[in-house]
C-alpha cells in the first residue's frame, strides 16, 4: 500500500492559538489527544472527488474544499497537517486503527458508519442522478430511471440508496428494477456513462457543479435527491479532545465568514451549515 505524505498547513501560530482556542493549558489538552503525535494532525483522504479533494490537473497538487478547510483547521489549532492518500473504502479502517487522526474526504455521515467512527458534520450534500446533457429531457419522473443501467460507486452511500430506490420506486410500482452497474469510484461510474454503458450515474451534487463549470452542458442532473446526507469529518469513536478542537475551529470559521468563503470559492456555498456531531440519526 502506497502512502503519500504531502505536507501542508503550518505550526507557526501553534502554541498561542492552541492556548487561546481551547482556554486550557495546551499540555493537558494535548495529553488527551491520544492519536496526535508531535503536534501533527494526520488527515486521510481519497483525492478523486472534485471539488472536495482532487489532484489539480496541471500542478498535480492536492486541492479542494476539504484541503482548504483542513489548512484552516491546521492554522486555528496549531497542528501541522500531514495527508495520507488512500482508497476511499480504506479510510474508515485507517481512522479506527490510528493510521490517521481524521478523515476529510467528502464522506457522508451515515448511521451505519457511525457504528465504527464519529462524524463532525460540516457540509450539506445531496446525491443526484445525472445523465449526458443531451438526454436530460428523457428523465422527468422517478420511474424513467427504472429498467435503465445506472452506474454507481459501490463503496459509497449512493449504492445502497440506489438499491432502495430501485426497490421502492421501481419494483414497488410494478416497474422493472434499475440495472445497477457497480464501479470502484465515482470517476469510474462517470466513465461508464461517457462510454454509453450506463444511461445514468449517481454523484454528489457538488461534483456535478464542478463538472458543469469545467464542461458546461456535458452532464445534467435529473430528478430529485437520491440521498440527503451531510459530509462529516470522521474521527475515532469517542476522540472528544480532537472533536472539540475541530468543532471549535468550524464554529470560528463559520462565524468569521471563512467557511463560506472557502465554499464559495469552489461554487458550493449552498452547503454551508453549523458543525454537528453525528447529526444523522
Ligand atoms: N459521499 C460519498 C460517500 O461518503 C462518496 C464520497 C467519496 N469521496 C472520495 N473522496 N472519493 O459514500
């Protein structure tokens, strides 16, 4: 398994901010951070999910909403940031086993995942069906998806959501089931659509906002929301010392407008929300 560490953030403002931000001596606060070693916040992500995290095409740098947020959290907590890039489906295990302290990877908070990690919800996301722009008029009601091939990453919460959709909206209405085409990633699902092997795919709306900007009209979102789950930063269960720091940083970033600015710079200002621990019930 390849571990790419990119250094980011800065510890320059560290001590002063840690003291003022927490209102407690830095030493005792940090002693509770079982997983944070030497003032380093180790962040896991899978950078194949624009605009949340991706590698910039020209510079190959790690960029995106989550990266900007993490940089800001690093500044505000005085922790130095180190990234570990992994496959999306390995991230939860990584945080459980202390390989990383926290996951910022456009990860949906779900009740299922809460069994093994805690989430600090920080962004309102929805999952949407999308099709090639030229075909969008064909999809006006839910049942128009029934019997169609729909590509979806099997590692994401969009997959069980599509299974439920097929059962409820298609089979439940006496229509043919959706032909679910499972893929390894959202990008692979998009390729199925591009190559005509699937008529539709599912992705977070923010991803489609990104592609609309990059390639106007190529794709179109159709029908209603398939999922309505916030993205959360995942920590080990019960790591309250870290959670408190991150929640505080989010609250401050929200209050002073930094969070909105970051989201707007990626055209996803609609996702602004207050940080909540395990908000999905
Ligand atoms: N929101 C979806 C989920 O949590 C997909 C996230 C994929 N993220 C990524 N960085 N590849 O299941």
